[in-house]
């Protein structure tokens, strides 16, 4: 039995795991591109008829989202992270985010990056949780502010099925009950959650005792969804969408908040549908709104996907993550 285990161990050591991890992102890019080839073709067709200065501005806003993400990640930890590697990691994490269920790809890449930089796993996880919390609060806060400023910008009533709110609230209530029951009945889970919360609260307090870190955390969290919404607005202007820019930004925030819990890779499919619905609800024609969304997703998802996957493979190859 011992000899079998030793033999299995030798076989596992011979498996080129790191080389496989280097090639895996590229394989996933090919798979995702083949599955969405019709969307890609249609989106590229719409880009060909757009006004290029606005598209270049949209591409610039997309690039700045990686900077905003890097600033926010640094703001979530007291320790100084290597700036260039942090920024490059955000670019690679964006690609990972489109290849795995929403949020998991970027979270895994950044968690690994912070542990490689010397942060203990508990503190890295706490920093990741703080980042996600700050980004969610900023996104919802911006949405609430725009809803207050433009209360009649979205006409969602005709687009929602009759009686949709009842089942939705019922599902949310059932999920809350299950979570509370598990927390109350499973002692090990309760102990693990409480331990993590103590670590996370301690990390949050440390970050907010340093004004530069707090400013980076919350400033980056606000800048990130703002730049994403600005990208959609610029693509809308490039394709002549007859919707006020503030209403387009509101539509973007409403759509992304609505699909935040949908476990699809990068929101592929769900984000497009939600954005089209939101832009139509903001007053845009269906055909133009569809063209805008497809062109926007080409710029923000598909164009960076291959170079992001190559960067991710390089980071794995050189043991940055």
C-alpha cells in the first residue's frame, strides 16, 4: 500500500501543473469565443459603423477601470503592494473574471497575488472581502444617487412580468432563513465565520486609521463603476443612442446591480440582456440599444480577453501568482 502511494506521489510530481495552468486561460478563451461567436460577429459589425473618437474614449475608460481596481485593492490593505505587479494583476484578473463565474476569477487571482506578496491567508481574505464590500456599497450608492436625481429615468413597469416581485421576495426570504439556520445550527461554521469577521473588522479598522488607504479604498470603489458606466455612455454616443448620458449611466448601474448574483462567467449573457432591458427602459429603441450593448461588451470584454489571458499565463509562469 505504501509503495502504491509513493508511486502515485511520484506521478503527481511529474505532472507539469504550472505549465497546464499557463495554457488553461488560453484554452478557456477559445472555448468561450466559440460558444459566443455569433455575438462576437454581430458586435464587431456594429463597431464598424460607430464614430471612432467616442469608441477610443470608451476604450480609454475601460483601461482606467484597471487602474481604479488596483487603487482599491491597495486601499484594502495596510501593507504596500508592488504597484506595477498590482496593476498588471488587475488586467489579468479581468480576463479570469470572464472565464469563471462572476467574481470568482478576479477574487482567486488577487487572493493568490496577495499571499505571494507575503500577506497571511486570513488577512488576504479579509482584504478581499473589504474590497468587495466597498465596491458594492459604492455601486449601490451611485445607483441610489442617480435614482434620486432622475426618478423617472427608467420606466421598468411594462418590462417586468406581472407578479414578479412576489416570487423574488419569497426566494430572497428563503435564502436568508437557510443562511441563518446554518449559522445557528452548525457550530464549526459559526466559529469559522466569527473568526473571519474578527479578522476582517480588524483589517478594516487598520485601513481606516490611515487616510491615504481609506481614500484609495473608497475613491477607487467609486471610480470603478463610474468608469464602467462612462464606457457605456461613450459607446452609446458613438452609435447615436437617443438617451441622455445620465440615464444611460443609471441604466448601466441598475443592470449590473440586478445581475450581480447571477453565477455566469463574467456575466456573459445575463449582463447583455439586463443592459438591453435597462436601456430600453430608459427610452432607447430596441435595435440601437442592442447594438450599443454588443459593441460595449466587445470593447470591455472581448478585446481585452486574449491579452488578459496571455498576461495571466505569464504571471503564473513567473510565479507572480
